[in-house]
C-alpha cells in the first residue's frame, strides 16, 4: 500500500471527464471530488490493513455518510472503468476495495460505530478531511444540489458531452 500522498497523485482523465459528462461541474471541481474519492478508497485500504493486524478501537467498516454522496457518485463512475479501477487498487492500495451499496436490510451505524468512524478519519486522514466530508460537502453537494448538477439523460445516456 502506497502512502496517501502517493495515492492522491493518481490522475485519470477518462474518469474525470466521464464524471463531468454526468454532472455539470468544472474540471477543477471534478478533480477535487476525484481526490476525495481516492482519499476515501485509501482510507478503506488502510482500515483493511489495520483490521488485519487486529488493532483495537477502530471501526469494523466505513460507511459513506449521506452528505458525502458526491464522493460515492465519483466512485461509481470510477468502478465502471473496471480495468483502471482494478489497476488503481492494485498499484496504489495493495488491495481491491469492493463497493457494497446499501440495500433494504442495511443497518445504519450505531452512535458508537459512528464515533469510531469519525475518530478514525481524524486520526488517519486528518480533521480537515472530516470537516470537508461531514460539514462542507453536505452543503456544497446536498441531494438537491446534486440533482441540479446532474445532466439530463435520454435512454439512460447523458444528452451531451463535455469539451475539455
């Protein structure tokens, strides 16, 4: 597993551009969201590593908070580029991070599990990340905002492409 700094240097213009086809965001905004998705994936790989060492006081899983849905949307876009996603996981994370969407039987994290997750985020990737994910993004990318940013679709395909 590479360092977080190395993982954040990863660039994939195809995925960023596809995300911009789906959402009306600027290139710099899409790149920022991409970095946050890579940070989330790296954090999941780190948790996997920490759990394999039987560390105590760490979360059993990490769950994307509803205010982080924009990060999840970018992850969806990345996952669909299967070869690129698999290679990123292998080269940067040293492990494959599966995407497990919430299902009807999903149980939200308990208060204690949420506290473990927040503490883990602060400890491993920093308080600034926790603030961005849990305070800034829920406002900047609320469900209403994302719905407005989502480009029109016809027959389940975006109606327009984005010029670079």
